[in-house]
């Protein structure tokens, strides 16, 4: 199962204010359109591990997500990463920022990746 991250980000007014609403620019890997207007968000599953026990099937899975924020300026990337973090943290635990850089190839976007652990009931 996929965690409901698209719906969560699409419902967050601060995120929509930054990534648009028609359509909201939140994508899965490989589905970002060429020439896309920035800023935008790409989210992917890093791992999905069942919370095993000895008596039954696992009741939940721990899904580790990476949410990559892309923006054309330093101020815009900070605003987007903050809005995304604030939208997801009420339902998942932020565990790190594995990427914080400016890309070397044009259009040289700023990128911050946020990592979260999300517990998904089966």
C-alpha cells in the first residue's frame, strides 16, 4: 500500500500555495513532466518493512519516505521544505534531511530532501 502523501500534501493550503493547484505539482519518481514550472515535490518510498510479531500477521508496515522539494531560489526552497514538513509531521515522524544542495545542471534548482517514517495500518 502507498501512504496517502499526495492527498496529504494536496490538502495542505501552505503547500498548495507554493506548488499550485491546477494541477498540484506533487509527483512520484519518473512522472515529472519535462519543462515543469517550479517549485515542485517528488516523493518516493525508500523502504517498506512489516512490523512482524510471533502470533499474527504484521498489523502495520513502517514505510520510509523521501520527499524531495525543488525550487528556483534559496528562499523558495526553505519555504517549500518547511510547508511540506509541517504538512507531513502530524502523521509521520521526520527522521532526517539526507539531501540539501543546489543542482549542478541547468536549471540549477535548489533541492532539499526530507525523510519520514510513516506507519501504515494493513
